[in-house]
C-alpha cells in the first residue's frame, strides 16, 4: 500500500481555497500511484473557527468532499461537519466518490489556548472500518492522547491508525504554552508508544502555517508496528510525502508478540462499571 501525507496550511474559513489545494495534492498523489492520501485535521476549514463571523460547516456527503476521491487514491479529509443541530470536528474517509466512514472527534481540548468545545460537539463512537487496503481507524489529534482510544481501535481490529492533527507551537499571547507542553516532543514519544503497544501502522499528518497566535509545525510521519519511523515530512513547511507500507506486518507483529490478545475485556468492563458507579465520568 502506498500512502501519501498531504501536509499543507489551511486558510481560515477559506473552504473553496482549501479544497482546491486538496484537489491539487490528491491529483499529485494519484500521479504517484498512491492508494491513500491523508490530510490534516480541519483541513477544509482551518482551526480557529470562533474567529469567523458565520458558520461554514459542510455536510459529510457534500459533493465537493466526494469529488476529492474521483481517482484511484482514497482520501481522508478533515472538515467542520454540519450535523444539523450540532457541528463536529470530523474526518471523512472517501473512496470512489463515496463516504466510507466518518469519525467525529471525541475529546475536545479546553486547556491552555484551546477552546474546541465552544465550536464543536464531541462525537459518541469510535469504530474501526474495512477498506480495500486493510482494517482502519481514525483518531483526530487529542483523541490519540487518551490511552484507551488507540487500544480500543486495535481491539476492534485496526491495523492502520490514521491521526489527522492540528498541533501548534504557541506564539504571542499563548507563548506560555511552550513552557507547559513541548508538543513536538510529546507527539514523537506518544506516536512511538501507540505504534509499539497497539502493534499497528500509525499515520500522523499535521498541518503547517500560522493562524492567529499559533504556528503549526508539520512533521507528519508514518511509523511501523514496532514504532520505527519509516518516513517523515519536514518541519514548518508544506510537503507531499509518499511511502510504501506492508499492512500485513501488523498481523505478523501481533502473532510474534501477542499483547493485544491478552486484553481481558471482561475484566476491563467490570472495573470500568465499578469506577462509573463510584462517580467516574461516564
């Protein structure tokens, strides 16, 4: 399987402009015979949606999204989803002009400078899904920082974990974030841990560019099921990077070292129910 990392900078609120960039990158990925291109979180809209005067959310079945997958290459596109009463920070997996799966971000950060809960509702499900290239799951940015979610994805059979992200190094008014959280270092360690412990391919795609006080650092990468980086995009600048992977290596690794088979799901269920009954967040 050949994967393309579509690392670029979105224009805040410029849906048509961003979609045009995504079409151009997808065309280039098709010319390189890629099977899948992954774009960053909220690639169609930009991040700081509260700075816009009006909502520009789109439906998951918007034909402009579907048109991205008009060639051989499947597409994972991050977008601000119009869900009717509620809006979501979503990513759609598209193939042959059809929506195969939509993941709605589950954990919306409200710490430091980030206030996503003001502009999105949290999703309610996390499901792996089948594609022509292998069983896949999507976690959007902060979802991957919740230890249970990559584990659940792997328990649901995911061999390929796609993580579209808008991760920034803070500037200006939120510069104090840099002293609290080194996002680049955190991501480097976190991604290796996920790949190793869930024994899956991890595809991390981060945006670049400056938006307000935040500078997005890029550094998109693919890690194999042992946690080794097999390809990495540059920091701070746009790039389209492709790499060939063997999805079946995840299954081989899980046979060699059967960590996932020792999940004891009943034990986990019992302890979770106990914690919920004792006042835990359900």
